[in-house]
C-alpha cells in the first residue's frame, strides 16, 4: 500500500508541477464551454442575432408595403429593401440570408387568390444554402404577415389575425428556473477535456516505459496491479479535480446550478472520471510509441465526444444514431450530467448513467490488465 | 551470493543471451564486459526481474527469484543505464518515491535518504529539482536511489555513461566503499579501463555468449606474451593507412587514432623490429614509441578479432 500511495502522490505532484498543462486542463474547457454556451443562448436574456432579409418590392401596392412593414417589425429579422440584382448578389456573397421577391401585381393577385378567383401570384425566395434552416422560419413569418396584409386589404385596414394564441413554456427543473445553456455546454466540454487528460495519463506511461524509471519500477517488488491501479487512481483524482474546478467556475460566473441531486451529480462525475482513467490505461497498454499513439487517441476521443453529444445535443442525430450512441460512454456522461444539472432530476435518475459508466470502466480496466505488458518485447 | 545459471534470451531469430552462467559473492565486484549489443543489459535485466529468461534461473542465497512481487527482489538494488529520476521532482521527492516502492516510510525512510544523500554527496541539494542537476549529479543520485533499501546485491548497468571525471571518481569511490562493506556488485560496462580498476572478476560477453570468466589476472593470462606498441607518427597517411601492417606475421591488430598507432604484437622482441622497418620503408616518421602489457581491450581484441569500440 505504501508503494501504491507513493505512486499516486507522485502522479498528482507531477500534474500540479506542470503549470502549463495544468492550466490548460482547467482553462481550455472553461473558455470553449463559455463560448459554446454563449453561442447557444448563454445565461442572460441577451438580444438574439438577427437574420438579414432582403425584400425586392416590384409591386409597390398597399399589400406589399404592409407586408414589408410587418416583417420589419420582427425582432429576429433585419429587413432591407433591394433591387433584384442587388438582392441576388447579396445572398450569393452571404451578406443576406434570404431575399423575397414580390412581383408586380402581387397585391391584387393575392387578394384574388385568397377569395378563390384568379391565378395565385408567386413570391420567389432566394436563399443562402448554408443557412437553409432559417429559410423555414422566414417562410412561416412571410405566410403569417401576408395573411395579415391581404386581410387588411379586404377588411378596410384591419389586419387579419390568426384565430388562436400560442403559449409556450420551457420545461426546466421547476417553475421559475430558466434554462441555462451554459449547463449543457460545460457538461459537454468538461467531458471532452477530461478525456484529453486521460490521453495524457496514458502517454505518461508510454513515455515512462522508455525511461529508466520504468525499469526501476519493474525491479522493485511491486505488482502490476499496483502499477496500473495507482495510475488509474491518480487519473481519476485528477479528472475529479478538473471537473470540480470547471463546474465551480460555471457556478460562480454563469450561475450554473445543480438543480437535481448533488450526490447523483458527484456520482456521475466520479464514474466518468473512472472511465477516463481506464481509457488512459487502454492507451498505455495498446499504444506502442507516444508519437504514434497520440494522434489515434485524439481521433478516438473526438469521435467519442462528438457521438456523446458534447458538441451538439444528441436529439439532432438521426434516430438510428441516437440509438447507437448508447454504446458510447460519453453519451451517458453528458446525459447524466444534464439530468443532474439543469433537468433537475433525482438521484434515481443518476443510477442508469452511473451503472453504465462503471460498466465501461470495468471493461476498459479489465482489457488494460489483460493486455498489460510487464516486460518490453 | 548471486548465482545466474544458463540464462538464455531470444528475440525472434536473434539470440541476445546464450547460456550465460556466473556467480557473484559478497564483497566482490563482477564486471560484465562487452561491446554495445553484446547482451550485458539483457543479462542484468533478467537478473533484476525486468525480463523473464527463456531458460535458466537466478538465485540469491539459494532462493529462486521469480514473479513481480517476490520478496527476494528486496535483496537487490538496480541502477539502470537510463537515468531513473523525475526531473520535475526534487531529489528528496525522488528518493522518497523509490524508498516507498520497497515499503519504506517514516523514520526508516528519512534515515535511509540521509545516508543516500551522503553517498551521492548531494545533501545540500536535497530539496532542489533534479532537472537543475548536472549529468554527473544525476548519475550519483541514480546510484543512491538504488541503495535506499540497503540491498545486499547491487546491479549496475553502465552507471558512468556520460559522466564527468569528477563524478565518475565519486561513483568509483562509492562502489569501492560498498564492496568493502561486503555488498555484491555486478557492473556492466564497455569501458575496459573501468573494469580493470574496479572489478575482481571479469566476464567478457560477445554476441550473447560468455567468452571469458575469471579473475582479472587470469583473464589477462588468456593472451600470454601479447603486448601493445604505441607509436606517435608525425606524418600518418589518409584513412586506414596502416591496414597493411596486419599482414605482417605476429601482428594481432592495428588501430589508428589520429597520429597514434597501436599495434598488438605476439612477441615484443621478434615482431617490433618488423613493424618499425615497415614504417621506415613506408616513409613514416616516428617521434615516440612505448609498449605496454595487454589490457582487457587487447584481450577482447585477441579473443574476438574486433575492438570493443568497433564491435
């Protein structure tokens, strides 16, 4: 036990002595999580970015003018009148997301079309294909305001409104608690960077194998379990320290609270830390040289992180992929953290992710022990 | 007593160590000599438990050494050829770690660390980061680290590689002190002069095989009558200019290093004149000549036909 503790203490000491690497372990997830969190909503009620829309009014009727006025009043849109050529060029160069072309005779044609007589006029939409998702939103707004504008024309100036009101509610842990997009962002990024630390833990073993230190360890009367176990223990502790610092920052700066079970959150973090440590051991065991192993380890980590939903939520994945990613440990870590942080779920909801993560850790650890090369070939 | 019997190690088709056997007794320093790649490190690695031999066994006082956690391993200290130190940690942190590997802690560890620092001559640098040490200081600490648990047997794998003369002498003094204390030392090196200075018993290894195993004097007697002529040539030729000297009867080997020509001869009185005549006829001028007894380098050269450094 003396040797085990000494080896764990050494690993922790080496981690804290490497100021640059240690700082990066804390700063990188915080900076990137803050950026993504801000991008996807942030913690405050900041004004959302507007979508640039060009309107080419070839009609000049009261209908088209009402339509342009209604669209201009939308908070999410930045409407600019343009000529057809100018609008097309603006969309092509990416300065404008969507251009709507209201052809001559549109007002009269639209009124006739609504009443069931005559040929319906076209509204041509030019859009930037890289932002296709915003086209649907603008198409919906256009339809809504067109109805209003045509209705006003028919009703002597009174706009035609929808026959119902929509009320929506973001369902969070409880009433009064608003969704903080920093919560998911910090969960995802901390998972990613803790895994990167796991790579480093494995790399250290590979580097040590080249040095006399490894030979001295082999010459000492210690078992491979002491050697592997101490490495796993130290990596688990370091992972827990990183998670603690990162989430403490999120709590203090962005107000990210553990709305659910705190014990459950700690359990998910601890289980994921163990997965990270055993993942590092796999790298140490299966890697041949540090140079050759680093690249493939980073690639594997990025794939794990991507499929685990750290970058984008898994609901955006195709259905089959959503089902397939349950075989990815990072998915359980991110979902488990989300459940405990902003969904505000209880300890019982942490049991599944914790059990899954411990299962992964067990498999990784067993593989590492099985394939561990005590001697150099 | 350390007894290695029939050690054998193969890597694929390469036989690294073939049937190596020897004994090392308390108060004795055994030198394992040979060129790089001869199998010295592999042999010591098998003794230290770093490598499992394909055949053969290692015993310490009759007890077989086997397994990772065999308590018999506590009787050995190992000084690897590569520095086994953490540059980022202080000297005392390094020693504390290596002591803990042998279960040492508390006052016993502190006392052992104190003794180790005295041996290394680094007591005043105990709390300094090892990364700030010179190569020689690191080598001394590397040696001291293996002594913490007071092993009965010390295995030293090329412990003076890259060491300055001052540290080398300090290491030699330490080894002689340990020998005087009754420790058993096994010392690998390809520096023949080190072995001649330190070792009581010489084991010459080449291509994994033991080609000589005896006391220093007995090994020297393996090449009776052999002497080395050392000549300073004022106008040496280009390249391997003296290669033709090897064709002379009685010339065992020829080595040129700058202006110095070393010729190994079987019979000093008979062959030396022929060498001098060859030089004179070739138009070479000799400003100085000396002869010396066969050293281990010469023995190796004579037994293998190759120089240790060129092997």
